C-alpha cells in the first residue's frame, strides 16, 4: 500500500518481545506491547492477532501457545505458554490499518524457546 510502518516490541523475558521459559514449570503469561506508527495500525482482533510457527516456518499445531488481546487494547496482549513441550517457535503479529488500506502481516524477530528442564 506504499505506507511505511514502524513497530517496536516490549515485554517478554528480554524486554523486546523475546520469550524463554523452562518446560514443566507451569504456565507462563508473557505480557507484550507493540508500539506502532502510524496510529491507525492495530493488532487484528482475536483469534487471528498472533500467528505461531515452528522455527522452520511451518504452522504451529501444538497446544502450548495461545494469544489474547488485553481488554479493549489494540496494541497490548498476552502470550500464554503452558511450557509442556520443548521447542523453538516464532510468532508474527497481524496488523490492520484502519485508514482504509488492506491488512498487513508483519513477522517479528522475537522467538519463543521452551527449554528442557535443568
């Protein structure tokens, strides 16, 4: 659509949206926020706001990971990681632009790592 978008992730273990948890330590709720420009950009409504993939890019089909927006927020939500399965995953946030342009999908750098128990 020719629009330049800027975005920054906060939250997660590293403060930049990255998540690393130990398997079998119970469910982790990771708060994430997305700073975006222009202000017409919002995270798509649930359930499609976040898409999870395996580290090889194939769709994630497990049950450990889920996403929900925080209340009426358009830029803040929670990734829930049950931490039951060891693995490396990626997530992408689906953004929509209310200025009338088509929805855009941005794949972010942060990863999710479920480490084996120590």
